[in-house]
């Protein structure tokens, strides 16, 4: 044997051993890009530098669920009154076992992340999210991209973001739907609007007494169905001051439990949106004072967004109200995919999810065309539009479409099965599904930031419907009926069951517009099916 031959012979086992090594395989495996995972703001920003290599970065890796066709079929059955599975929802554990990532997939992805020097957290209860952290250089290496600093043109907003779509080894790429945390761009806006005045005394507007009377809930709440036993989760990207809420409760003599804060993705200390949080809490307490309120706080970023939705479905909170959104195309495609998975899970678990449809009428993106707000446009979410409420002696008199009510046609989601062609002639999803008072001129008396204001916006409509659901669920639990659960299937079935039922259970909004769309008899793309007629809706449903 020549010396060269001997050297080759000795090297072959070493090469074979390296080839079999997981670390070696990860390094040589071809990488696959996760398309649609670069925020749109990058295209309108100037690069100002690189991110420091030792900067700590927290990411959330969303995993691809199993058997999505089976999941769609299951959701259809639990929403069908004729099915023996009607409202027999899954627990989080059952969902994870049927549709979450397998233990082998979780182990494979986790092992790769650790091999790149990242520290991983425990997988979420639904087996679909893995948190990881490391330095910027480790994150860049793990996901095959570069992190850079940008300044947005016009606004001057500074942030960091990935310069290209993250890339993963082909062996695990198909198991990952999104990587959140590669930017810190504050993306979500809230949909609360205050009338231009503040007062030392309670502002004009809906109070706990007048709001219940206007929406026909006085007798129901007086009978003891005040939301007791129901939990409402409020998704927030801002912190709040309990002292403001306490002032509201004291002024209206409300005997309520103090809201609890649940941190997701590290929580937040930002209070720039505290008026939104106070509005959400106070609307729920006004209508459903017996309910338990949990305020889920997260950073205003795609990482915070992923973390908070993952936690909401993993915690299986029965009722969720969302007052924050973004124009549909402003959400990256991969983020939408990951969040749609969470919303599907919520539907399968019987969670009622309400989201404000936006306050920019038919042009949510502000580009001069038509566009809708996300997540209200997701078919597994109940989009809540806005109205202008008029009362007579405190009783509901009429509602007209509020001009700011977000609504129109999704550019992403196909028309769901619960929307027929007669309701929505487009082949894409129509938004919103329902509505409630949102005009600041007919809004809510709210205490925030040390003063009384009159607040509106579609983010007043979302907690309104959430509070109503807490009351409905309370009565259902006491009388042996079904809780609302996945709301869209129930709302559309009830609205189309008969003309008399619709006229009794809903307040149809037939006048007004949001720009490109007008309110009309029955379903429309400004107010959906309209607002609820409290006691009548509950009677028809239970």
C-alpha cells in the first residue's frame, strides 16, 4: 500500500463518521428560504448600519401543523347543528395530539437550533411554537440571513430587520412555517378613537347602565347572568394603569374583580396605548361585571404577536377580544400563515375570537384603494365593524353605519363556507361579520390617563361583543345550553335561519357607508349582520 493509499484508507472512516454526524449534515444540507418573511417596511426604508453581533435576539419558530384537511373537516362538523359533533370541541392536549407537530419534529428542529448555539425554550402546549434566543450573529448563522438597522422614510422610525428571507436546512424547512423576531418593527395600531375633549367629570357617552339598556341586556344581567364564570382575554401591545380602571369602577359603583396581567413574549412596559387597554377593560366590566378579565400583554412586534397568539390558544381562554390590527398586506405571508394556524386551533377548541375591523373605512392601508384589516379578515376570527348608535329614552332606536367602519373584501382569504354567494358575491372573504357602536360621538364614557373621555372606534365594538359573549356563556352554563364557541359558524347560522329570527336577534343596519361600500338589508361589508339584540339573541341561540 502506498503512503497515499494508506492515508486515503485511514481517512474514509473519518469522512463516513462526519457524514453521519447531525452537525455535519446540518452544515451541508441545502438551505430552503421561508418566502414572505421580510416585512414590507424594508422596501420603504434606508439602511443605516448593521446590528451589533452580540445583541441578544429572541425568536419564535412556528411549526407546521399536521392534517390541515382533517382539521378543516373537524371545524365544519363542530359548527354544524345537524352533526353529532356539534360544539364538541377539542382540549389543547387533544389538539396537540391530533394536529400539533410530532415529538420527532419538535426534537429535530430543537436540535438544529441548539446546534447553532441558540438556547431553546420548552415547546408551547399546542406543540406548534418553539422559542429560542441567542446573539445576533448566532441568529444570522442559524437562519441564513443578515440583520441590519433601518430608518423608515417619512416617519423616521428606526428599527432592525432581516435583509432577506430566513433559510433553513431542507431537512427541517418544511416543518417550519414562520420565524418571528428577526425584526423589532412596531407594527400593530389600535383602533380606539376619542372625541376631542376631556373632562374632570364623567364624559358624555355610554355608561354601564345605558349600554346594557341600549343593547337589551338589562333584564339578563339583572337575572344574574353577568358573565360570572366566563373569562375574557384582552390582547394588548401596551401596558395600562390599574388606577384609571379603579377610578372608572368607583365612579359607576361596579363590584368587579381586578384584571390580571399575563405576559407573553416577555410582556411590555410601553404605555403608549394605555387608552386602548383602559377602553377594552372598562367596556367589558360595564356590560359583564361578573366576568374574569385577563390582559395578555406582549411587545408590539412580530415576535410579540406570535408569542401572544400562541399563548392565547395554548391557554385555551374561552373569549378573546383584539383591538389591534394592521392592513392585510402589511402582515408578512409567513406570519399570516402561522397566525391563521392559531386561529384555526381557537375554532377547533371553541374559543370565541373578536377583532376590530379598523377605523379607516374601506381603505385600511390608506393607499386610495380598498383594503381590509388583519386579523379581522381571517375567516376563523369574527371581524367587528362600527355603527353610530341612537337611543330613545335609553332604549335602542337605530344604528347607522359609521363612516370609519373597516370593511370590504379580503385580498388573501377565499370566501369561507359560512358566507354564501348571496351574502358575499366575491370569491374572497367579506369583512366584517358583525358590528356595534363605534362612533366617538355616540361612544363610551371612559376614564384613562387621568381624565374622562368619550371613546369610540371599532376597538370599542370588539370588547362589546366579547362581553356579550361572556353573558351568553354564563346563561348557557346555568341553563344547560351551548356556549357560543367558534362564533362565525353560530352567528351566520342564526342570522340565516329565518327572517323573523334575524329581525329579533340582530339590529340590521341598512344605511350609511364606509367609503366604497354601503350598508344594506341583511349582510353588508360595512356592518356585517349588524349588532346584537341581547336578550333576544340569547333566547334564539339557547
